């Protein structure tokens, strides 16, 4: 089988290579082997290869194949697995090595793909919807049942647009921040009812304060961080919360400069990486939500482009291109009947 793998952490364009590896052995009890036909390139996949700014140098054992999400068909079923059969279309998360053509997965992390959901949508069915639920829970906790305004950064990202759609559906006041005038225009066309501001405008801080109104934002949901953090905290009302869930920006902001103590502010993280700590019942509810979204609102799981696994370098360059809309997929040909 083909796999993309690396032996040493570093620039993804340099350290990743296409390899031929033996197929995995027959699945153990409680496992299935999935032939992966499509998998996304998430920002987090590249962070895992390259290392997080300020994080531990090498988090995973190598050689390693990136990716934790994908979709395909079941190739083999281990003993004791119920409700899954060979040939069935499935999606999976979190299963390491999704950038390979075959993965062995615990059956409990494998989800049947409903008929009518495309292969592309199936590949995006789990991580981003489950992250959305994680973020909405964090926002709910931070708002203590009050109706204060929420600000989000990187609002044109795949995640940002899910948050935008959720704000309209649940009726919470949201102000969108993006980094360019073109990005702001595109997002205003998509969400005409949400105020959207470009941080490239010299007066963006004033525009944002006007759009938030009142005492300030109750919550800032931030995927950028770095040197923007001070400006974001300045938009918060006293006792507000900054929820950080990504590190797209550059630079850094010392925590001492944020005025956390006199203003009684909270800074917290949120990560879908902790989703497995939810109970089996809670996870089943979350997966039902994600599956419903794939069935009823596939436009929220937008694909930017698809590339064959062998063209991973071009695919990664596309995934990093400014102004891209949606998520880039790496695909493998379906086996012949
Ligand atoms: N914590 C979690 O569990 C979790 C889970 C999923 C995703 N995430 C994070 O969520 C973020 C978005 O992921 P995604 O998959 O939705 O991304 P995506 O669809 O690939 O979009 C990336 C977006 O980030 C914007 N961007 C890139 N660099 C920026 C910067 N320096 N300043 C401001 N905006 C910038 C881009 O804006 P342009 O349009 O201007 O290029 C684009 O809109 C990432 O940070 C990712 O790591 C976290």
C-alpha cells in the first residue's frame, strides 16, 4: 500500500515522502481495516509534522504517517465487531495514519456513512463538526447563560464558517474578524447578517468595538493568537473569556501584559484532541450531530480541491495558500470490483 510518512519532525514539504509499505495484518478482535479513499489535510496534521510553536520538540514516535480522519470502505472485520461489514462505506476519527491507503481502526471509532453523503463530504464528516461542538460548549461555559457578544478570528476558515452558521442558527451575537479586505468581502457575501471586519484596516479595533457595542465582548474565540492576542483581550468586557483553539498567527504576547488580574479575565484552550474523554453516550450523540450535518448541510463541509496521495506536496502548498476556501483532500483510487 502507498503511505505518506516522515522520519524526522520538520518542514512538511521537506520531511514527508511517498512510500510503499506492507498492508497491515488481519484486524484483531474489536478492530477493522479500512481502505482509505479520501482524507483531509487539516492545519493540525501539519502542526503534528512540524511541531507546535513553543510546544515539545517531538511529540510522536517516528516513522509516522500523518492524519487522524478519513473515509473509505471496510476491507476486513475483526472478531466480535458488530454493525460493521466488509465493503461498507465508513468515516473514522481519531485514527492515526490516515495518510495511508489502509488503516487499522478500533471499531468504536468507525462511523457508517449514510447513503447519499458523497465520498468528499464523508472525509470531512467528523473532525470539524466535532470541533464545532467542542467550541460551542466552551463558549456556552464562558457565557454563563448570559447573552453577551462573541468575537471570532480567522472567521473565513472552515471552522470559522461553521461557527458563523451556528451563531445564526442559535441566535448568539457574533462579530467576525478576518485578516484581509478580500476575505472580509467574501464572508459578508456568505453571512450578510454577521458583522465582518478586516484586521488589515488601520481602524479595525474601533470598527470591532462599535460592532460589539456595550461593555465589550463576553467571549473571544481565537485561532490566531501570537501578537494579536493583546488586541483581542482589549476587546473583552471585564470578566470575559479568551478561548484559544489554534495558532495561525506569529509572534507572542506575554501573559503579564494582558491585565488578567484587575479585569478578572479567563484564558482557556479548547481541543477536539480531548474528545475521547467524553463518555460513550456523549460521543454517540456528537457523532449523530456530525452525521446529520453531512446529510443535511454538506455545503458547510466545503472541499477546496482534491489531489492524489502522490501529489501531497502540491496539496500541502494548496492547503497553505492564502484566500483558499474549504479543506484540501488527499485521495486514493477505489479498488477495482
Ligand atoms: N483545537 C482544535 O481542536 C482544532 C480543531 C480544528 C481546527 N483547529 C484550528 O482552527 C483553525 C482553522 O482551521 P481550519 O481547518 O478551519 O482552517 P482552514 O479552512 O485551512 O482556513 C485557514 C484560515 O486561517 C486564516 N489564516 C491563516 N493564517 C492567518 C493569520 N496569520 N491570521 C489570520 N488568519 C489567518 C486563513 O485566512 P485567509 O483566507 O486570509 O487565507 C483561512 O481563513 C486552525 O488554527 C486549526 O489548527 C483547531
